[in-house]
C-alpha cells in the first residue's frame, strides 16, 4: 500500500510520519467496539509471528502452517507470504474469545501495530530499509475517540514491537530487495519459491534441511554454528535469511566446500546435457515416424 496515494476506499490516512508523531488512540476492555477488529481478519504473518504462534500451540512450524495459515502471492508470480486462516466458514480470528485475544502475549505483528501501519521502503542504491508510519482509521474502531495521546515510538514500545521488528528485519529486506530489483532478477524458479517459503516460514523443516548430509557436503559451517541453528529458533531464523540472500542474490556469507561444489556443478551440467540429448533423440525419432502420434 502506498500511503501517499491510497486506494479510494483505503482506511490508511494519506500522510506518513516518523515515530515522534503523536496519535490519539487507546484500545481497552469495555470499549463498545471490543473484538470488532478480530471479527473480519486479513492478517499477514512474519516468520517470527509464525514461530511464536507455533511454539505457543506446542506445534512444529510445519503443523502450524497446515492448521492455521493459508499461503498467498505477495506479487504476481513472486515470492509467497502466509496469512492467518479465519474460523471455518467465517471471517473471525480463530484465536478470538469474548474476553479478548487468547494468544495475546504472542499475537502477530499486524495486531500489535494496529491502528498504525508500518511502511518499509528501500532504494535500489541502498542496503538498508527506511521505516515510516501511517494511521489506519476504520469506521468500526472507536479507539480513535479515546482521549489518550501517545507517540508512535511509545506505542511501539508498549506493544512489544521493537523485538518483533528487529527479528523480522532480515525477511523484510529480502522482500524489499526482490521488489526493488524488479525485472533485473527475473521471475524466481519454482525451486527458489519453495526454498523461500521453507526458509522463511517452515523453520523446523529448514532446520532438518540444514542438518541433512546433502547440505553438509556443499556448505562449510563451523560446528558451533550448526549447533546454534539446530538448538536455537532465532539463530536458525537469522541463518535462514542469510541463506536466502546467498541463494537468491549471490550475497556470499556462507562458506562452501570448493571440491564438492565443483563436483556438484559438473554433475548438474552432465544431467542437463543428458536431458537435452534425450530430448533431441526423441524429437529425431518422432520426425522419422518411429513413434506413434499422441
């Protein structure tokens, strides 16, 4: 969403600001619109959101993704995101209870930010993203009528957002880098898309991938780093972002076994040559009439 040029029906006010800006807002139990924002959800999840919610449910990330989320395309033919799945046959959040959010301590980033919108921008000639904010005003929300004024910085601290934003920074930078690169990077392959989804959201499956013999033959990781990846969720998530920067954008930060990498390159080249040769032979036979028409 471009906060400077919102869609006609957009609830985002057409003005961005920094974290010193004061907003007038408070959500409290007893307010007439209590739970209204949870009754019709469209909540995108960051990798850290998935991790926190999965661990709260005592589920693997694989199980949580299957049970609680749906994938979506962030851009046409581009990398995937995940959204929280509403209740079956409805639009309400499945974690909503009459008393409020049942997973409040581990609620997603989008829920913590509301009614503030985080805007992340990255210029092509920069290696860091810039953050600004906008205000979301929806007709059902009465929190804007409350008398409390608070800066965006203090609101973010109150909602526990500095930790969430810091641990999602590597993921956001990957997305911004892909979007800012545009056609220069080209359409990702199916394998790249699958790697992105696994590394970002399905951390337990990515951890198994890192522990595999095939990964170890190619990548030269110190034992203490492997141990941290296998034992610490945050370390595994941050390594996943490094891995994707190397795979998708060639930002080399993970050492490779040179001899095994060369052997793999030769093996893949031979495999491609074999496939091309078999295709050419089949085409020649078809042209010669040796094969029946399909």
